[in-house]
């Protein structure tokens, strides 16, 4: 006859064991994967080049480096800035297609919204299309004498695109503000009644994050629009100061880099 099994004295296992914190190696792997995903995107590399270019422009325009003090370094930085600008144009080959697809997939609820959509995506798409010819002219395949004319056309298209883009984003911000107000009121009422509102609070937090990103995007578009206007005026505008323009470009680059980093 078998004897009864001896009862175990070991503690019962925890049905919901907590996950151990990620190790430093795992954190580094995740960071490296994020960097890899970021650099795999066309916009990711383009924005890093943009940071490099406008940071160099800012150094050249400021008192940090005088051409008379170190002419060799000054000319190397100038050459680097110019080559990065041409490299960025190469990354835009065919990029106008994404604007065509965005325009085709857009949904407009009013004639004004349709107009802003056409200006935003149409202007930006035409800008990227013309930029291909600017790159070909600067790289020598097309007679360089046409480069200035192409640049003027692309600058106008870019400015029109930014006008439409800012208008669309301001409209979106108004819609987000209304949704945020309604959701915040709902959360406040739930708290007063002692009702749990975890889901609503999460939605409200995400909505506010979306609003912040949209505001940053408007600032980025305005900075880029100022630079486009400066190109149209051939650098003779009242705000056409090298330090100011380089700072605007660097600000735009940092904002777009942050947006791309968060989205990938």
C-alpha cells in the first residue's frame, strides 16, 4: 500500500510574478534597435544631415570661427556644408510621390479644407519634384546655369506648401482643443462622482501629447517657411541674417528629428 505523499513545505508559487527589470544589455539592445529603425528611414538620415548642415552654418555665421583666424578650417566647413546640402537633395529623389499619395488619400469636409490640402500636399510635392532638377544641376548633369531658376521655383512651391500645412495644422489644433475640453470635463465629473476613469485619463494624456507634437510641427513649418521666403528674396529680406537663418534651420531640424524618433 502506497503511503500518502508528504505535504510540501515550500511556499506556493506567485501566480502573477513581476517581470524582472530589463538589464543594461537589453536596454542597450533596444536603443540600438531604435537607432537602426530610425536610420533605416529616409527622413531619419535626411534630418541628421539637416542638423549637420545648419549647425555648421551657425558656426560659420557666428563669431565662433573667423575666416581670418583659421582660413583652412573655415573653407573645409564651408565645403562640408555645401556638400551636405547637395546630399540632402539626393535623398529626396522620388519623395514627391508620397505627397501625391497623401493627397489622394486625404478626406476633406469643407471647401476650405480641400483648398488647404491642395496647397499643402500639392505645394510640397511640386517642391520635391523640382528639387530633383536642382540636384541634377548642382551635380553637373544639367547645365548649372539653370540651377538658380529651379531653386526659385522650388522656393515658391515650398512656401505655398508650408502655408497650406500650417493652415491644416491650426485647424487640427482647434479640433484637438475641443476634444480635449470635452474629455477633461468628463474626467473631472467622473472624479467628483468617485468613478474610475483610467481609460479617459489615458486618452486625455495621449490627446495632449498629440497637441504638443502638432504645435511643434507648426513651429517647424514656420521656421522652414522663413527660410523659403529668404530664398525667394535672394537673402535680401529684413530678417536675412546668417545667424538667424541658421538658427531657424537648426530649430526645424531638431523638431523634425524628435518627431521622427518618436514615431519610429
